[in-house]
């Protein structure tokens, strides 16, 4: 039987505060992809 792993939460607001304006689209794409994985 597979072991259950605890889902670690990500503090997206803390990460967003560190992202520069030039990297905002890359950050948004990364967050979108991460949210997609969590919905599975």
C-alpha cells in the first residue's frame, strides 16, 4: 500500500513579493501549473 505524504503548503504571497516585475509572467505560469497539479 502506498504511503500517504503530507502536502506542504506554499506561501505564494511571500514568493510573489520577491519576484521582480519582469518575472511576473513566469511566476504566474508556474503558479498556474502548480495549482493544476494540486487539483488532480
